[in-house]
C-alpha cells in the first residue's frame, strides 16, 4: 500500500510518500514562502527523485485542518486535484492528530498547540496506549489558559509541540503546575510523514472520501469573516434585530 501525503496546514509545507512501513521520501520546508510556491514543486521533486508513478499510489492523505485558512485551502485544492486526476480516494487526517503522531509511543500526555491568534490555540490531548494513539480530547480551538487549566486538572506530565510553543512558552512555564517538556526540532512541527502514517491506518479502516467530498475542517471562522461580522453588527441601526 502506497500513500502520498500533503501538509500545508501551518507555517511548514511538507510532502511525503509512504509504502507499507517504509518512508520512501519526505520533503519539508519551514521557510518564508507561500505554500502555493512550494507544495507542487516539492511534490514534483519527490516524483523525480523516487521515480514515482503517481498512478501507483492507493490514496492521497491530506492534513485536513485546523490551521492556516490559506494553507488549508492550498493543501485541500492540491489533494482534490490529484484525487480527481488520478481517480484516487482521499484520506482526511486531522492536523492536530498528525502532530501528536510525531511523538509515537511517548510517555504521558501529548499536547500539540498551533497558534490560532488572539491568545488561542488549536489543540487536542492525546496519549499512546499499547502503541496506538488515543484521543483523550478531540482537536478544538481554545484560549491557551483554558488548555493549561485543563492540563493542571488532569495532573499528568505533558509534552508540547507545534508552532504555538515559541508563542506561549513563557505562559506555559508560568501557569502549568504539572511536569512538562517540549518536543525537539525534528518532530515539533507538521510532517507529511506522520500524515501518511496515520493516513495508512485510516485507509485500512475504510475512512476515505472522494475528492469531491473533501472539505477542510477550519474549527472556527476566519479573521476576515469575524471582522466583516463585527462591521455589519456596528452598522446595524439601534433596535434592529441581529
């Protein structure tokens, strides 16, 4: 079984191909370029380097959100285009789940945090049991202090990863009352290899969709939509029902 995976949900762009238990290739870039500039050239390079016949893949796994609205749309459009052209199913892998899978068999709680602005994070709470990723709380958008309060209540060691770590590192040190650590650089951001690995599991479980069915999971409205709603609310005449 061969899975092609894409992740452009955050600041990192990543493409990978996994065949059974072997990572054939992974191309990950964490640099100041838009994913529209990087994702397809990265895929093209992997195809050339591995002499990959795209028709040979069984499915296309994509980090389905949450994350950057623009990044998710680029990843989704790329995956849908490939799925339609190749007539292959898509596997939507929750972004936060894939981040947690980077820390395979880690001890204690795994807590990915993605910076969602306005002192909020996209996050989830996970652990590994008998070599399987267990979801203790599904990915959701929350104020960072709400997450830290919940972790304090759980009373277990937690490992953090994701682009929210440098943003909230000092607050974590100030507010968290349980032992904690931060994942090292090689596993602390999105990786398409993790999306592919989870995608393989989901594919075997029959958790696939068609390219036409796939839509990203944003978890909340975009900043532009929030600002538009606020402007419209301010422009409503007094006494007008909203």
